[in-house]
């Protein structure tokens, strides 16, 4: 059974890249375009990993992480944040919200897979 | 969120680098078609290029690369074997990817379609679905610092799982960084009925030998640092040490905080094995002992291994911008000049303390200068490797079979010299392939092997580097050169110069035109251009050739352009520096000699007539010449020439300063240098001076 990953980003091209890389590596990929959308998708299907952008309309990445961590069903799902800045402040914010890890954009497919592999094997 | 142009530029740059690597891999593969590592390497390169292009929106690059990648996947799975046409096609594809990257998609369309068809023709027709991509291999082939061993004590809090962390992932990540040994502390796990499945009860001790830094290790735990207690200690720093020298078990346990000194002393007084005793008494857990023993073994093994391997490799490098280096060289030049002034002043004042300081400074400045200049030295091998492709393509174009051999790739030269050497070398190699090496049929008829050989050799001698381009082709045709030279008006028809003199004519500007390309069986196209480039680098070119056996072109180049070994002379109040490499000897020129030659400006030196030129006259230095002048005999391209000066001061190593814009093209001068007392000495460009003066003499006669 392939592991299922929810990718969340408001940019279609990023979603496309992530989908390409992850599905090629044998993961099942579900996509969402913002935090609200992600929560809706999460409620329908259990995920092995959530990969989320930070700046998004409606519900941003930090908000999504907080919502996931307080959800009785999904609170232990690993969440990796995808961010354009390698600044510590953003990382700390995500960490405090309960993120499992992060990856800095732009990344190579190898880097993305390495992070995903590290979190869910 | 869109990727910026900058990001996509850096992507293009990175991909171009990968393409260059791919090219080298393909060429290697051509000579070792069954090397599976090379196939895997090529496949990985293509895979990365494809993935990255897709990510950055270069879809045409990605889809085209995919076609080539598919072929390499087939090779990798053993369904296709490497052949010469396949490599040729792959190289062509590589070139097209490069063009696609530059954004010139429209012009690539036809080639693209053709190449895709050619690629598909290679794929097996049985319609088998391509196999799933093989497991990821390590793509980061860096050459890091020596291997060190660390002890990591990782004690998660029960809340570890609450941010979704899987500790196994962390351990796996560590395992990827180096070789690890992990001891889990499981005695903290409560009885089953008390277990909270969402809490972490296990702790881990990890011994890791890795080339990564402590920060790299710490960054593995960055997202869990609040959810655990983490302690990382360097237990072996990778330096050479005695294997048995590493800490005793008790010391390790104290360092780990498992044991106090008092407890250790108490136990040591018992004549029993320490580990057993500690466990028996319940002071230290069995896991802690196991971890400590593992650490001890690991470090001892690592040290023993290093001792047998001899020197540990410590080669790390730092990339620095060329302009930073240039300004460093410049500053060091200034420092050397200032130092010379200090030395002179100290000598004048005669203060012993000051003299001592000046002497120390002198030594340090010289060392600083040498080591700064050595930073600019790079091995010539990188330039050499470009030529493999050139020769390969040329032999295909010309229908010849040519091998390129390189020797002395590790020879070091100033970066600027190497950069400016690229074009002349390409020219010479092209000439060797085009005009030197004969076609396979002609070679066989002459009893030579079908495959021609072009050999590129570099080596050091004294302050010079020599580069030789040798081919085993037909050699220069002296008769053809003779008639061509006569036709060009470079030689009187009745003249019978030696072969060597004839060969040197090919460097004459008027000798070659495009037409001679096919007429003269030797070479000649653009040799004057080559010579001019090499002259500009203060080097020289020489040719040797034996008919039917081949031709060797030898380039002599200075190690560096920043410093010149010179002979300082004076004319009136002015000082000049002549390049030492050209100076043969210094002799006196008495007034009688001058009168005897009746204004012909010829001196007899060792019973040979040598023409001379007065620097005083040439540079219009005011004042009367002394009764006894000095002639410095210089030799340029085998011709002796005298330069008359007032006196010879001596040998002088100087840092060259370029002249300002106004004076840059002054005939007879190539630069200037600042002397210890702050005055300026001009550096004489001997060859251009001789050329200009002979033109002037011909004009007046």
C-alpha cells in the first residue's frame, strides 16, 4: 500500500512539481490549494504526511499546523512545512505550532524526497 | 508564489554544470562501455536534470531529457548495451539540452524531433513497460573533511510523538551521515498495562563516525530539540593518535554522566571487570555499559585504521572570487614595494633595531608574496579535459581516427595564463588533427598504425612551464614551405635556409592564408595568431618536425604574469628593467669601438657582429653618455641584439604595474614598477623594441 501524502500550496506550479516528484517515487498524492481545503481533504482520508506551504489565502500553513495538532483524529500526523525562507524565525514559529520538519524552496526533487523519506520512511 | 528569474538563472547555471559532467561521463563511458557505475552516473545526471527542469518550468528540457533518460534506464537494466553510435547520439542530445536551456526553443525544433526519433529507435520494441525507478542513490558526491567520531545521547521526552516525529527517521538520517552504532535504552518502558501509546519511553545512545560537522548532526534534531535532552560530544577528532590511547571504560562512563568519580574509585578497588561490577551493583545500566564499550571500540578502530593508512586526508578547499584574489595580489605587490623602502631607510639610518625589524619584515613579505602567488596557480588539467571532446568531434568530421593523450595535467600555472591559453591550444590541436594526422588509409600505406595520436604534455622547468603538442602525422614539408614563402615574398628564391629556419617561417604573419590550408601539407593557418597570443603572455613558441614522423610545437610560458625577474639598468637618471629571461650577457662598449663601426651601430661581441640600439636615443633621455657604456646582449627568437645603457645595476625581482591608459601602447615599454625609494622604473618590452627599431632602421636606410 503506497503511503498517502497531502500536498498543500496555492501555486499550481509548485503543486505540479511536488506531485511529479512524489508520485514518481511511488507515493499516493492528494492536493489542496489552501489550509481550509487541506483540512477538508484530511477529514475524508487519513494521511501519512502533510506537506504544506506557509503563505496561503484563507488558512495559512501555521494555522493549518495548529488546527491539525488540536484535531483529536489527526493530531499525530507528521507535517512538513515548505518555505521560501531559511530564516530561523519562521522555522521557530512552525516548530512552536507543531511542525515535524521543513524544507526550503527552491528544492531539488532529491531534497524533497530526502525530507519525505526522513519523516515517513 | 512564483520562482524568480534569479532562481531560474541559477537553475540554468547548475544544469549547465551537470551537462558538463554528463559529457565527461559519456566520454569515459565510450572508452569503458561496460562500466555500470558510469551508466548509473549518467542516468542520475539525466534524472536530476529532468526533475529540476520540470520544477523550474523548463518543460521542453524535462520532456526531452526524459527520452534520453529512458534509453539510459534500458542500459542500466541491461536491456541495451553501450555502443559508439549511442554515445554519439547521447552527446548530440546533451548539446541540444544545452541549447534548449538557453531558451532558443524554436531553432531546436527540427533537431529535437530527429533526435527523439533516433532515441526511440534504440529502445526495445517489445513494448515492455519501463521498470520502476531504482532506489535512490547518494547524489551528493562531495569531498568532505576527515572522519570524526561523536557520541550522541538522545533522550526524548514522552511528548516526542506529539509533533508527528518518528524517531526512526532521525536515526535513519544519522545512519545516512556516517556509520552509526545505536544502543536503545529500553528498561524505561513501563509494563504493558501502564503504557500510553502516544508517549515515547525509549532513549538512544548513538556512536557515529562521520565527515559531517557537529552542527550538521545537531540540525537533524532541530525540530525535536524542545522535546528531548540531547547531548553531542566529539570523542575522536580524526587526527592521528595511538589506537590504545583512547579513554578507559570508567572515564567514558564518567564523561557520559553515568558514574561519579567516587563510585568509580570504589569499584576499581575490587579486582573484577569494571563493567560487570557496575551492572551487578546497579550503579550503571547494562545499556550504558554497552554504549560506552561500543564507543571505546569504535574510536580505537578508527585510530588504528588511520595509523595504518598513514596520513589522513585533510584536503578541504574554499572558493574565492577571482577579483578578490587579484586585489590581494595587488596589495601584496604594494607591500613588497613598501617593504623595500623600509629596508632602504633602515640601511640609511643604520639603526640596528630597525634593521632587525626590516629584515624580519623582508622575509615575511617574501613568504607572503610567494604564497599569495601560489594561490593563483591552478592545474592545467581542467583545460586539457576540454580537448577530449574537441579531438573526438574533429576526428569524426575529418574521417580520421585520432587519439588524444595528455600528460602532466597536474602541472600548475597562473590562472590568467591558463585562461588565455585556451584558444591558442585549441588552434594548435585543430591544426594537428586537420593538417598533421593523415587519413587512416594514407597512414596504413605509410606503414603506420591507422589511429593517429595527438599528445598534449605539460611540465615545469625553472621559472617556466612548457606545453608540447605532438602529433605523429606527416610532419612539415620543407619544400612546400620554401615555395610558399618565396611566393609570399618572405624569402628570396635563391635562399637556402636550414629546415629549422624554414619551419619558423610558419609563424610569420604573411605566411598563411585560408588558401594554403589545403595546398601546404604542413600547417600554417593562423600560426601567427597563436604566436602573438603566446608572446602577449611573455612566452615563446618553437616548432620541431621530422618528415613522415610528426611535428611538435613547444610553448614556453612564465609561471606567473604578476612578477618579473629583471635586470635593472640606468640611462641618465632613469632606471629601466629588462626581462632577465632574455638577457644573455653584459659587455662594455668603449668609445673606440663605437668610432670604429662608423655609425653602423654594430659591436663585435665574441667575434660576432651584433647590432645595437642606444636606449638613451630611443627614449630621448637628456644628457651626455658616459665614456664607457654597457651593452646588454639580449636574445629574442635566436637573434642576438644589444641594448646600450649607461650602467647595469643588477638583478631585480619586481611586481609589474600596468601603465596608465595614456601610455599603455607606448612602443618598447610593457609596464612599470615602483622601486624601494619610491621612484618608478620602466619595464622594457624587448621584442617590440627590437621590432620597432628594425622598422625604423629600414626606413632610414
